[in-house]
C-alpha cells in the first residue's frame, strides 16, 4: 500500500488540476459566443482570458504558498478548489465585461491555492530521482483539462448555452473540495530529503534567496518565455479556427480539442520522462529539452497559422502545440530539486508568478491587442497576423532556456 498510495495522492491532485485547467480552457473554447453576447473586443477578451485572471492568481499565489510551507497544504488546496469553483459559476451569470472580469479575478484568487501546494505535497511523496515523472504526470491536468473543456464546453453550450457550462462546472469542483482532506494525507514535510530539518525562512528572505539565485532566475525566465507561446496559442487557437478558418464550435470540440489534448499530454509526459533520464549525466538537460523542442516547433507553427483551411491548421498544430508545453515538467522538477523542502511551495509560487504574469496574463492580451490593431487593415485575418506576432517568442524562449542550461551543468538531480 505504501508504494501505491503516492499514486493515489497523485490521482486525486490530478483530478483537482483537471478542474483547475478545465475552467481556463472553457473560457477559450467559448470565447466566440461570449464575445458575441457580451459585445467584447479582442483586447477585452484577452484581458478576461489572461491578465484579469493571472494578475490576481500570481499576486495571491506567493503569500498563499508561503502559508502552505507552514500549514496543512491539503487544506489550502481544498479551500482553493472550493473558491475557484464558486467563482467559475459566477462567470455564467456575467452580464457585461466588468461582471466577467470580476468573476475571473475570483477564479484567479481561488486557483492561487491549487498548484504550488500540490507541487510541494507531491515532492514529499516522490523522491528527487522520480520527481520529473511525477510532475509530468500531475501536469497532464493541462491536456486532460483541454480535452474535457473542449468536449464538455461545446456540448453544453450547443444544447444549453455557454452560461450553463460555467454554472455546471462548479458542482464537481465543490464536491472534490469537500472530499480532498479525507482522501489525501498530509505528508511529512521534507521526509524524502536530507534537508528536512532546515528552518522555514520569512517570506522576504525566501524572495531574496530566489532573486539571488542565477539558476532559479534563468530557469524561470526560460520557462516563462516558452509559456507565452504555449498559453497564447492554446487560448486563441479555437477562435482562430472558427473566425478565420471557418470551423464551427462543434467541429473545434470534436477534432481540435481531442487531438491537441493528446499532443500536449505527450509533450508534457515525454519531457518529464526524458529529463529524469538525461539529468543523470547533467542537469543542463532540464532546460535543453524544451529549447530543442521549440526549435522543431517554430516552422510547424508558422505552417499551421499560414494554412488555408481549419482541417490543415489542426493537423499542423498537433506537433508544435505539444512541443510548446515541454518546458513545464522539467522546470517544475528542477526547481523542486534545487531548493530545500521548507521553501518548495513558496519557490514554486515565485516560478508561477513570473510564468503566469508573462504567459497567462500578458500573452493572450498581447495577441488580442495586436489583432485589434490589425483589424482595420486585415479584417478577420487580423487574428492570423496576431498569431504571427508570437514568432519572436519562440526565438526568445530558445535563447533563455539555452542560457539556463549554462548554469545547470551538474551530474545529479540533487542540489
């Protein structure tokens, strides 16, 4: 049972993460009907899918994670799940842009208590040499949330309207929030590490230690610049396929969501599995794997956006969209291995602070802003132009990850 239970914990936390990400994907999948009914611009759509959520998610993430390094992490995850589920339901009652923005802010505050404490819990159930695999399995919540969000969102919206999709999603979230403390035991903090007895520093000290570490800073920047592409592409691809390429909402749900979910899942799981093996020879492989993936993804992304019909775009997006998420599991695993157990949740929150502010917050907003800017000249084609504007971030992500690899030349997954 001792060998099985860590995977039971992983399974429960994965379900929570699926619900977490399903909510984000739901906004992207239903962007077009939401925009039409509420009369939103692409910039406003970028705000509610990105910045309004990410700003409060990141601001609350660090103090909540610092609290998680000192209290029961399972309780914090459960409370966070309950809060974001209730605000997800509130999205379904939005009557205008302000209402929707306030609901997204509430979702962001709730989700601040989800991922960083979960990383820390899993790090106390899985030893250092298996954390890459554990984090990649946990991160499958992203593709599973993408798949579920696409199938669930398009079905419910087609039969009952987009508002019902948000309201209905709150029910399983509240139920799992109530059950989680009974399903997941709080593990011994640092029980699998030699530094378990290291004291927990004050919040400002943790922040200073993070900023003063070149390795942590460069890993975080490589992760964040890569994520700008991954999150922006995932946020705007459904709208691009419907508005520019002529797909229907049902076609996006039936074809795009399942194929991309499998692709992203392979990218996340494959990168975590790969770095666990390559890191035995050198830590530099943690950022080099996503750097190499982005080199392959760049031309395929360009071809997908340039395609003349939605079917060709979907087929060409399968590989690059999966490759643009290869940064996640390696970055999480190396951060968990670089810091002591007393700072894991806080350091993960700092990583996510930068990642989400840049990628989730500014990425979709940037694409929406460029689309609105190009609309007078290009019409509906403006969204294609906006996606082309992501090409420089591929190059920046490759460079940032390569620089990070220069600071991680070691022979083991220990600090």
